[in-house]
């Protein structure tokens, strides 16, 4: 066993007779439980008795022979060093016994990460990204970084945040889309873990104004299937990785995760429309599925045993300019990946032929001149390629059964939040 030094914050203190029990939150999800007995360690007992919840300390000790606490790992301390005492009582319950409203949780997230549930969520988030990096790098993808201050948006003008860039108008990047495609001029596989900045007009449980994506692009593809394979294997790998490495987090959160089986079900967009119509849901042939339609489809697919499923072949009228169109021109090679009725990723095969791309920009009412920097990359040997953006918060939300996307990001940027 041996002596160990552990640092953290007191989240609970209990005095029973001549024993003081303090629970210390550190980087593990379960607290360290330090039992101080007047009889056994009178000096430490005297120190411990005076400490308040919120104190930052380190202790040296060893795991107790007999583990009696159900809440954490019991330690016998040999030394306690106090680093900082709270100057006011804490505004929230860091032990996690008293549930806080979402608004309070968001405001005090930096303090509540002392509590096992909040800590567990963000440790799983960290593991998700580690898993993604592990999967992608071991499959030959190069991690890249692209600019976040840009001259043109990839996902339409409506959700762009403007910034003054010296004498020019610029925007915050909505998506690394254009840049990851440009890199297909010299890499065959890239990925980026990146923020998306979007001035979403709606206040929903699944939209943030600053969110994160795992963005992938791969070249020399034979068909869209190559891209779908990458995404389903990536998602299955992430879920499996978390289920193997984060047992303690999942236990605290009461979540039972199992690796989904691959391949995921592929549904044509038109099939999805037909299914929904047969259930009496009104859906358009030319527009993206509504929030309600997405949810309903999730229920129908769950009944058939599909938690995760692709919707492939969105109509051209509903997509960005960069997706490859099918021969008939009506449908595209754009897909979504939905997880229990929530879109968690979107992607497709791109138009890599220069003339067609210019035509597509015009058809979407965009000025090709504003995209010169992007179009140039298609002049010198651009292979067929495709990719996707996988929403980190949305995937985490579904994996852990969270109700609001705001629970899946440490510092929330939404319509009403610019601090902390
Ligand atoms: P993407 O990431 O491709 O933008 P998404 O999942 O973010 O997809 P949106 O495309 O932004 O979803 O929204 C889907 C549709 O739902 C849009 O037509 C949008 O107008 C509508 N919508 C979203 N939130 C609300 C809301 N709170 N009230 C009404 N309509 C909404
Ligand atoms: P899309 O716009 O669908 O596609 O974004 C990809 C994924 O990112 C997540 N996401 C968001 N999550 C929270 N709040 C938001 N405001 C938000 N916006 C997007 C979703 C979504 O599925 N360029 C394409 C990707 C590609 O084709 O490669 C794109 O950005 O989970």
C-alpha cells in the first residue's frame, strides 16, 4: 500500500463522538475519505475538527485496511497541510446531495466540479476526446488546426458572428469545413477537434453558441460508405473506450454503457420521410427534418432496436453548397447520424470537381468570388473526398442521458450567458 500524497478540497465533514470524517474531492470521481480518531492521531484530529467544507488541503496517508465507507476510498492520514480556507460559506453544495437548478450549476460549474457527478461528466468528456484522438491517429489521420477568424462562413450567413478584423469584416468560424477540404489537396486523412461559433437564434436544449466538434475529412474515397465506416467505427470506439476506462464515472452517474454494434442502420432520407408520414407526422420532401420529426423517428428506430442510425441522401434544397449531388440533382450525398432522435453528426461526400462547385455556389445564391481562396484548392488535383463533424456535447449528452446540452460543457455560451 504505502504512503500517498493526495490534494483536494473538503466536500463534507462529519464529527461523530471522538472521530472526524472528512471527504476530500481530488481528481478522481469518488472522494477520499479521511478518518481521524482522537485516540489514534490526536494532533491531526485537532486540526481536522476545525476545518470547514471548502478547505483546500493535501494529506499524506495510506489506504485503510478496512474499507467501511460506501462513498469513497478510506484513508488513514499521517500528515495534513492546509493550503487555503474558504472566506465565506460556499454558495452551492459541492457534495452533491442538494440538487441545484441548471442555472446555478452553470454559474458555479467551476466550483461544482468538486462534486462527484459534475466531475464525472467532465472526466468522461475528457476520455471521449482521448478516445477520438487514439482512434483517429491510429487510423492514419493527422491532427490539424485551422483558423477560427475567417472571411467566409461554411454553414450559411444566418448564424455567423461578426468580428472587426482591422479594416475588414471577418467572422468567427462556424465549422472548419472549407479548410479541412482544402487540406485534401495534400493530406489524405485529417481531423480537428475544434470550437464552432454559431449565432443560433433559438434557445433550445441542444444548441450552444460555442460548441465543440470532432471534424474529419478523408480523401481518395471510393464512395460515401468509406466516410460512414469511419464515423460509425469512431463512435463505437469512443463508447467502448469510455465503458472500459470510466467505470467509476459511469457508476456515479448511474449510466450503463455498452459498445454499439456496427454497422449502424442506414436509412435513406426518403425512407425516413415515408416512415414518418405513415405515422401521421407532417414532413417536407425538400427540407431538413424538424426537431419533432427527428424525435419521433428516434422513437420508431429505438423500437426496431436502433439507437444509432444514419439518414443518408438529404435533398439538395436543404444542404450546404459543398455536398456532392446525386445524378438526378435532387438528392445529395449528405448524411446525418442520429442517436436516439438527436442529430449528433453531419457529413457527406463533397463536390470535388471545380466547375460543378462554382455552379453549386451560384445556385445557392453565394458569390464565388468570396470563396476564391477555397476554390483555388480545387484546381490542382483534388481527389474525391468526404468527412463529417461530430458534436462533442451532443454525443456526451446522449451517452450519459443528460437532458440539456448545457450539462455537457464546462462554461456555457448561449443567448444569455457570456460569463463566467
Ligand atoms: P445543424 O447542426 O445542421 O444546424 P441542428 O441539429 O443544429 O442541425 P438546426 O438545423 O439548427 O438543427 O435546426 C433544425 C430545425 O429546427 C431548423 O429548421 C430550426 O429552425 C428548428 N429549430 C431549432 N430549434 C428550434 C426552436 N427552439 N423552436 C423552433 N424551431 C427550432
Ligand atoms: P453541422 O452544422 O451539422 O455540420 O454540425 C455538425 C455537428 O455539430 C453539432 N452542432 C452543435 N452542437 C451544439 N450546439 C450547436 N449550435 C451546434 N451546431 C452544430 C451537431 C452537428 O451534428 N460542416 C458540417 C460538417 C461536415 O459536413 O463535415 C457541419 O458543420 O452535433
